[in-house]
C-alpha cells in the first residue's frame, strides 16, 4: 500500500518525457545557448549534464559524471 502523500502526487510528476517531448519543450526557449542542468530536489541544487547516453530498456539517460 502506498503512503497517503503519494496519492496526492499529480500524474505528470512520474509520467516522464520522450526525447521528442523534451526537444519540443526546449525549443520554446528564446535563448538556445542557455546551459541545461538537472536537479533531483526541485531545483534546490543542480548538476551539469556531462553525458547523454542510451541504456538497455530503450532509455535515454542524462548523466552527471562528477
């Protein structure tokens, strides 16, 4: 059984994005030279994207290699 607070999480939070969806969203930014970073805590901290890779299971993985 899941915790009560998990039931209140909107579906978009865990749905994920395809490469096509991500490229479409990034294409809406006026400054296409803007750095892209990744955060796992809602933006409180962030890391540079070092590599973009392909993983078994048909996944595209953004990696920080620090």
